[in-house]
């Protein structure tokens, strides 16, 4: 089973307020590898070459915190868990 198929089994209840954000978008220009764009299995972070910034699709966040760990050089990702009743719901645990 592919990762995309497994992610389809999960459900999200999206809050109107994001629980993830880039603290200072200009700092991402200094990041050579843009680790957040490839470490997140849900693809929450995308580098937009045209606007030269990271676009955050927080609605699909799996709340594991890999992005915060990956951004260890600049500590530029702010994450808190969604309010109760919002966020991801795993079908199998």
C-alpha cells in the first residue's frame, strides 16, 4: 500500500486558526536544503520558487513534529497542537 493510500484513511477536522507557522519567512531563504519540504510525510510544506517562500498547508498536518525537528538550524517553525476536537483522527490508532 502506498503512503498516499494510507493517508487517505486518516480524517482531519480543520480549525479556522493554523497551528503551524513559519516564524520569519525571510529566514527560509538562508536554509540551503529546505528540510521541512521533504521530511513531512503529509507534504505540508512546499517551496514556492516564484515567491521565494515556504507555503504551509497546515490543514493536512499529521501533528508528529518532524518539521520542528528538521528545522533545527534556524528554529523557524512554530507548532502547537490544534484545539480539542480538531486536527487529525487516525483510523487505526
